[in-house]
């Protein structure tokens, strides 16, 4: 009986691990529960981390042009290298304006 509980807990952990990587936690959970939590864990570990990509696409994050680290899009200064981001913001605003104009 305990092995089933242990299996379930491990499968949940695999699902959670997939979520932290920006992956589908339900698919990872199903894979872990029906095949093996260990195999599920290995598969998730081999998958590319998508959470940064998602945040980049949604506009929450941007890449610092000076050091290439990810920073918040609202940041005026890079937290990694201290580079001023003020110019970049106006470029973003221009791109947004152009996008809005194209949609009209
Ligand atoms: Zn930087």
C-alpha cells in the first residue's frame, strides 16, 4: 500500500518539476504515474527549460543588450551589470506603436 502512495508522491513531484521548467505538468504527471516517476523525471530533466522563453514572449522579461541576462521589461537598470535600460524602453514603446498602427 505504501509503495502506491510513494509512487503517487513521486509522480506529483515530477509534475511540479515540469511546471517549474514551464512544461505541461499534467503530461509529466501522467507519464510518471503510468510508466515510472524515475523515467518521468529523466524525460523532464532532458526537456529544454521553457519558462524563460514564455516570459520573454509575454513581455514580462527582456534581454539586457549589454550582458544578455534576462531582466524585467520595466527595469530602468540591469540588475546584473547596472547598464541603463532607458533607451531600450523607448525602442520598445516605438515597436508597440508600430504594432498598433499595423493592426489598424
Ligand atoms: Zn545587463
